[in-house]
């Protein structure tokens, strides 16, 4: 080999070596925890997002998933997020509230929303402010999602609020304010992690749990609690977040492609989650679940209870400005979509 050629070969080899070292050094592993059950279509969509990220980043970004609440309940996973044991999470508003309580405005306002169109409208109008507040806490929102309407599953048939007040009701562990409000309206809350719900139902620690049907099916809660009140109490709304310091390690051009892919995944998750939630009810009915429809009298009682709860929620669970913004946007939506 001629000297000039040898020098060119050496230079190319060195450049390739340096490039490879740089690529290896810049690789990012996004470790995401969630209570979302594996084996569901929604979980598959998250896996597909991971593959898209790997492809868009040229293999430098890897998404590693920890589903099924393997890392504990949402409050516990947020703690792991803060101490860097994981660096991303897909949470409901309950988990997100551990980062900033503003997200409670999309979920912890009982009987506020009537349709998914209302949920979508309000979310899109308040999301810039929500994402700003989450970013101020050191996290970036990747996408927003939801998982169906919260329904009440119980060990015995019940349709009136007074019937549920006699039962021991699941409450999210670590949420002292929600616990206090449930007590204030005469309920008997029992704080548990989501991973302990089935055990609680089987052992009698709790008699009723309010979760979306998809979770009721995946967690098999309907077996020890085979009665479901057919009432849309509140939507389960959530988001995927990643630590800002991890997100900013990814080059801006790649990050933009990854964010677009995440947004598309969020839209698919919302569509799939709503469909699967209703399908889950049918599956559970085939295996013994009994649906109980509201009577006009019972509906009026629940509306009265919700009205009693709103002043306790505003400012205590949902920041007052977010609470008011949700009500304002909802009023505007309904004014333009009169039935």
C-alpha cells in the first residue's frame, strides 16, 4: 500500500472509530414505568413507539418498559423517577399529580364531563399550561392518553350513593386529600396501592373499587366484585413524561421526530383505550359481571353528591385556576354544541 493511501486509510479508520465512540457515548436508554397491563393492545402501541424511536434515532435511543405496576403504584414510581431509578413514566392524573396537581383538573372532577368530545376539547385548551407546569418540575410531556370512564365495581349490587357509603372503598395510596374528601361525604376509604386491589377485594379489606373497565378486566377485579354501576364517574386521563435532563441528551433533530411519533402514539392510545374499555365490559359480562343502570332517582342523588364534592375539590385537589379554566372551557364547548 502506498504511503498516501496508507495515511488515508488510517485517517478514515480513526474517523470511523471516533464516530462509533461518539455514537456509543450518546446512546440514551429511556426506562419507562407504568401500571398499564402488558399483553393489551395499548401496551403493544407503546412497544411500537419504542421501535420507532430506535429507528428514528439510528439505534441510539432505546425504550425499556416496566409495565403491570412491577415498580409499585404510581406514587411509588414517581419517587423512583425523582431518584433516577427510572427516567420516564406513563401515569394517570393521580400519578401526574405527584409531579404537579394541575393535571387533576382532567380527572378528579366527578361527573363533570359527559362525553369524550368534551374531554378532548378541554384537554387541548388547558394542556399548554399543564405542560408548562410539568416542565417547571423537570419533566417533558411526551403525549396525553386516556383509558376509559371510571366505573364502580362492588361485591354486592348497588346503585345509590348511600349504598356505596356502607362499603369500604379503594383509595389511592398516598393521596391524603382524596382520602379526606371521601370521608367527608360519608364514604369509608381504604388506602391501597393499585397492585393490592385484587388482594383487598379477595380478603374483604375493600368492598368496592372505582376503575375503568379495562383495568377491571386486566386486574380481574370483576371476579370478587361482580357488580358494576353503569355510570361515567370520571375519565381516566394521563400522560407519558420523561425527565428533561434525559430528553435533552437527545439531539434536537432526532428529538423532534421522537416527539411527533409520541404524539401519534397518544392519539392511537386514546382511540384504542376508549374502544377497549367498552369491549372489556362485554367480555366481563360474558364471565358473570352484572351491570346496574341508574334510575332517575339515583342519578339525581349522584349529581347532588358531585355538587357537594366540587367545592371540596376546588383548591384542595385541583388548583383553583385550573378548576375554573376547566369549567369555563366546558361551558364554551357546550354553548357551541347544544344538544
